[in-house]
C-alpha cells in the first residue's frame, strides 16, 4: 500500500483506540504535517531513518511511495481489540483512495489546531484526548500512561 495510506490508517486506528479506551495502539508521537496527522516513528521507519530500522527492515520494505510487507511480523503485544480495530479501520476505508483518507484526517480538530502548513508540529496527546471526547479524563489517562512507562523502564533495567 502507499506510505500515505498506511500512515493515515495507523493514525486513525490509534485515534479510535484512544476514543474507545483512552489508550493508543502504538504510543507513537503524533505530528501534524501537510497531509494530516502522522505517527512520527513509523514515518521515520518508512523513510529508513528509525533507530529500530533493523527490526522494521526485517518485515517491511519501502519502494518509492509504496510500503510492502516482506514477511508477517506477527501479532506481538497487540490485543484482540487492537487487531480488530486495525482491521475495522482498514475495512471501513477499503473503497477510499489515500487522498479521501487524507481529507478525512484534515477534518480532525487536533490536526486543524496544530496544522503548520508545509512544516511539522507535534500534536499534544491532550489535544487528541479532547478531540475524541476524553478531555475530562486526561489527567487520569496521562497518569496511567506515565505509570506504564515507569514499569516498562523498570522491566528493561
């Protein structure tokens, strides 16, 4: 599939998980770019510029504007809900071209509030929470995310 389609579908799935559960699938930093919101680390990997490049290149290859899967990466730590969300988001947009999906993301309030034109600007997680109707839970969601990050650091060390 095209890079732009992949980036948009992944962001929309992340956003949908945030809306439904308060947690993203990827945990990636989101940037507002000219063609809508983008998961920054995923975009870097597609461009061949990520720190996890060896792991990415094991499963995916970028060929011009296309990203092709070399071999299935497995499901790893994805929950059944996350897998179903990814599948649903892709299925619901199967008949749309990437520019229709770009137009969909341009309607997202978090992108509109942070659109920097041809430049790039980070979309704060709080802006996404507000856009999906979870602003009132932002403090609790952020505390939980910080606690998960602390636990992950402890387990790594």
